[in-house]
């Protein structure tokens, strides 16, 4: 069927699928890294529970808050440096479903 004034034209290059996939992969990689960061933070918190209370500051609510924030930063830095490989493993598995 031919419609007058309508001729087929190729799609512009900027509508290709490749940049979209690259964006999705970047978002997935970031999500995997954030997941590993949360996992590591929980792991550090559970490990800390096995250590006897006390120390230089004597414990208390403020020290627990400080330790929690410290664990969060340690987990963030650890994950950004490659962590335990959990983020990479998740990314490799999940990118097949994009």
C-alpha cells in the first residue's frame, strides 16, 4: 500500500538501541554496586555485634551511631574498590536479561 506524500525513511542514528542499552547497563551496574554496599554494611554490623562492648569511648548510644556511620562509609569505599565481587557477579548475571 502506498500513501501519497509518505515515503519510507531510515531512522536517525540517535534513535538506535545501543545508547539505550549502555544507559541501562550503567544503571544496572550502579544498582549492583549499591546492593553490595548495603550487603557489606550489614555484614560489618553483624561482625561488630560479636566484639565485646567497651573501649576508649565506653559505649553508649552516640558511639553506636558513630560506629554505624563508620561502617556505612567503610562499606561504601570497599564496594567502590571492587568489594568482594558480589556487584560484578550480579551485574554479569542480570545484564543478560536487559
